C-alpha cells in the first residue's frame, strides 16, 4: 500500500512538473513569434505588452501553484475526508464500548453462574493421565 501511494505521489508531482515545463515552453514560443495573436471570444489578447510582465507573472504563478499544491489541497482533503472518518470511528468506538459495558452489567449474573458451572463440571484430571487411560486401537489388515 505504501508503495502504491509513493508511486502515485511521484507520478502526480512529475505530471505537475511536466505541465509547468509545457506552459513555460508555450509561453516562450508565443513571445518568440511576433505575428502571433491570441483571440478569446472575438477579442484579441495583446501579447506584445506582456513581455515586460512575463518574469513577474511567471514567479507569481509558480508561487500560487506551489501554495495550492502544498497547502490548500492537503488541508481540504484532511478536513473533508479525514476528519469525518475520524469522528465516525470515534463515535462507533464509544457506542461499542457503551454496549459492551451495558451487556456486561446486564449479563453479569449469567456470566458468574456459567463460570461456577464450568468450575464444578470440568474434568479435574491432568491431561497426561487422560492420554494414558485411552484405549489404543491397532490397524490390522
């Protein structure tokens, strides 16, 4: 199980790094081509004005992505999945302990009578004497 999670973590981090490299390569290619224009919903995006902000935007994008990957996603998973599971296990544990306590209290006279009957009716001979008294049968063919 640990190996599976380790491989999944390595693969997901590798995929995030590959996406980062692909985005950087695409950004560099767009900056290198002077005649390329990006059109979103009929409006052209001005690529020429983005040259000055490319370094600052890249750093801010990497920092925001790192914060989301390292802080936000683990906390969301912890509080949305881990905490309800922990509370469920604790509540079921307390219910089980309560039922066992109630059962022990209600059935304690029966348990004591059963223990006394077992002590009175058990075979008091040691195990080695019982084996010596058993008749042996020989296989004859």
